[in-house]
């Protein structure tokens, strides 16, 4: 896209408020919070971007003596303009930055509940989550203990409460035909995601519905995976596929709080109340303690405020505000500010690797008892 610089020489370059640059070691990013996109560029241009918004365009270009450098900067400006990250204005105050703040009306936003060899008292749990304003629940069922009828009963206990959506990860039962899983999902509108693990094959059941008022096709998926999810040890994986599409709320939460543990409470398969089922410390058993008592422990709240700008290596990553993080499995197990163990990204060379094949992680892999 060609820009007539003569016409804009007295104007400023203004970044749209919802297009936020994030500096990384090798690459940097612009997170488009409205469109949910991430734009990557070499970090050598990050300082140039910062400089471009300090003075009027004509004055900036005048200071650049090298014709080659001026042409490169013009190409960068045109790239930003083409992607609708910037505009040209006489008054920069028309584009104030989004304030760095994050608030939630509920004390607990989401909960993870694991089930293995026994069924928890879900009436008690859901009542206490309701008192805390919890909106999202993930049920992870590792064994054959729960069938669809029992699962239906459990979900019924969450109705007419603050809980708006439920994700279910349950062991696939080969004796249950697809149509029964489809009917189950159709009868439970609060379920936003259903994953059947430990299957013989990987496949997706796509359930198509009629067009809505905006003429869009409504569909829901049942994800069937061969992976045997039999314990809490499977969580904490960081990958490009798991990045959160940037939005104002998620971006600011990830920037200011911990992307995984903020506003979260968990109950492991033994009923122990934790920040996350994968973490060691328990704040009491759900059969003996109330959730609101456990989460008021100062130690429970510590991890909620560990953000990516404090975590080693992560603080130099261009993806840090769209990444969920993990404080349960760490590259250096005794360092709460260590990089997540299950992340294979190196921001210093901008390359992804299989995390369990990285030599520097060998000690931590053995420490946590992972087998490969």
C-alpha cells in the first residue's frame, strides 16, 4: 500500500488503542484486541515503532539521513497502515491508551474438579462455587466411575446458579454409540466443550444445527482423542495452539495477573482444595472445609499475582500476554518465578521445540516423575 507522505507530513502516527505492541527478545507482536489477532515483527523495529509516535511524520523522516533506512521505515509504516494498526491524525489525544486495569465482580471465576475413584459431594461444591460467583467449571474424569446418567445428575446440580458454562473431559466408553453422546450434549446447553479421552482413534463429531437469526450455522463439537488422560499430570502444556486469542479482558488479565491461576480454585480427585490439582499444597479437604475459607488463606492468593513480566524467560516472550502459564510444573522446580516446564518456545531465537526433548529440562522432568 502506497502512502502519500507529502499529504501527511504534519500529522502524527497514532496506534489504535486496541492494537497493543508487546516487545519480545527476537520478535515482537501487536495484539489486535478487537479482531483477536497477533501480528509478529522483528524486535529491531519495536524501538522504531516507539519513535514513530513521538513526533510528526515529516520531522521524523527528516532526521533519517540514509535513504535506504528511510525506505525501510516507510515500508514498516505502510505495513502497519495496511493491517489497520495505525492511522494519521493531527491530535494524538484522540487515541488514548487503554488503561492497565483488570477487575472481576466474582471472587472465583473458574474451577477445576477432578474425579477418579470417588464422587465428590457436588451439591455442596456447586453451592459454594455459587456463593463465590464462579462462572466456569471444568470436570476432568479420569476413570470409568461416571456414566452419562450420573454425569447428567451432577450437571443438574449446577443449574440456577452462577455457573454459566461447563467443560467436560471424560473417558470414552466404546459401548456408548455416538448418538448417545450427541443426545447428551444436546440436552445440556451449559456444556461448552466435551472431550472423550482414551479412545482407540482421534476424531471429531460435529453436530450441526439450523441457522440462527444472523444466518450463521450453529454447531458444537465432541472431541474424541486417543490420549489417555488419567491424572492431573497432563495439564500445563504451553503451545501455539493453546494461545488465547487476544481480547481486552483476557489480554489485561494475563498482563496483570496469572493467566492460569487468577480467580481459580480446584478440587483434586481426593477432595483436596488447591490452586490447581497439579500443585502440591492443599488448603484443606472439601469434606472438612468450605471453599471460601480455603481461598482466603494468604498462601492461596500468592500465585494469582505472579504475572508473565515476573517470570524468567517469559518476560522476554512476545506471546506472554496471550499465554495461560503454569505454576505447577516448573523448569526450575524450587523457583516460583521459573519458566513453565512444558513450554518448548525459546523467545531468544523465536523457535518452538518439543519441550520434553530439551536437555536443560531433564532434571525437572525427572523431578516431577514424567515418563517418556
